């Protein structure tokens, strides 16, 4: 057995402990004719999530039926303050979503990955250091490259946009993801109890369940 085989088998046999789930969210495909792609994939019955046009660029996003991953098609991207997010997307090979952007970045750094700082976008200011001040879903980013120069984007997603997932399909793929959702529900429930006079809510399990399902489906959250 050679050295490469030994290292490969060791990596498979002894995976490092994982703290944050990282899920493939979007695959990016550059194209030359966006309208043609839109007609083709729309004709397949795929859901159109977005159609964004700017100065000499255009991107569309489709999700195949039942798929947890979407596809971004884009053409004609040029640098500029109003095209920055779209340019980031089209420079990448794909997008990975995490429930805690800072924890995910720290874990990648601990594993020796040269990962960017966490950043967000603030209108004309463009890219700004640090996560989104309100920690809004879809608004905090980081990025890293593999040895071949392929760029991956990390995006923090805690509450889904309406229609992004089936409202009746609530799934947590790991204990870490479930624990993160419970912590967010706990913090929100604390605010709920303040609004109701500070009295203990005996039906908190029902409230937690409603909150967690609504958050994942992108529906209005309970107050």
C-alpha cells in the first residue's frame, strides 16, 4: 500500500469531529443566452426563484421539483457596486449554506482553510466587514478557494424565503442543526414571554414547534 492510499484510507476511517453542517445550496452555471435557458428550464416545470438584471449582467435561479439545491444561470457580469453580490455568485462554483456563519468560518479556519472574513453588503458602501448587523437570513457571507482556485461561497440561512421549501416538510439533518434551531426558538420565546407580561408559558413546546416550522418554511413567525 502506498503513502497516498494510506492517507486516503485514514481520512475516511477517522473523520474529524464536525461542529457545523454545511449544505450545498446553489450550483452556478455560466451561460450566454439567459432567455433561452429560462424558457427551457421553465418548460421542465422547474420553479423560477429569481430573475435579476443589472448593468450588462443577468442571473436567473431555478429549483428542480423536490430538490434542496438550486441552480443559478448567469451571463454578462461586470464589476460594479450594484453587481457585487451577483458577481460573487458568478465567480464561484457553488453556494453552501450554514446556520451560523461565524462558527462555520471558525471551523474552516481551524482545519487550515484560507477562508475570508465574514462580510455583508450595505447599499452604496458595498461589502462591509462582519455579519449582517440584524443577522438577517441570506445576508451574511464568507468565501474560500480550493487548491485549484475554485471559489465556494458560504451564506448564513436561518429562516427560509417563502416557497423555498415545502411548508409541510420540516427536516433537521443533524443534532447540531436541531440544537441551533432550538436556541433561536428559545431566544424568540423569551421575547414572547416579555410581551405577554413575563408570565411563564406552560404551552412553550407548542410555541417552539410552531416557531421552528414557520422559520424553516419561510412563513410568518409567531409573536
